[in-house]
C-alpha cells in the first residue's frame, strides 16, 4: 500500500463493519449534542438554543427562526441533523 493519509472515516471503514462505523458516528453525534447543550454562558444561560427555544424567546415559530437563520439574521450551528441557534444572536435580535 502506498503512503497516503486517510481520513478518520476511511480508517474506520477499513477496520470495522459498516454497522459498527455507523454506531460510532451516532454515538459521537449524540455525545457532542449533549456537550453542546451543556455549554453555558457567563450569566448561566445556555449558549446555544434549539429552534423551539429560540422561537419561544422571540415569540415566533421554529420555522420563523429557521428563516432568520437562512437570511443571516441569527447565528446557527448544525450538529448532525439538529440546528442550534446562538443565544447571543437571539438576544441581539429580540
């Protein structure tokens, strides 16, 4: 085999069955989601909110929050299929 750099995914694919790789990816995604939700700002509030939580703070629907993210009015991060909105950007907008 030639000397080449493999991504972590390629290394896992080479070593484990596809079901094991998928389970590992799901475990990592869930763990990151939990840790992201646990991050707190200085005043004790969470730094990242779900669409529903952001919508409640802005008195709008989750779809309205999603549209504001698409328009660039709210800062957001994606974790897997979930979208989290920055609490700071929600406070600035609200």
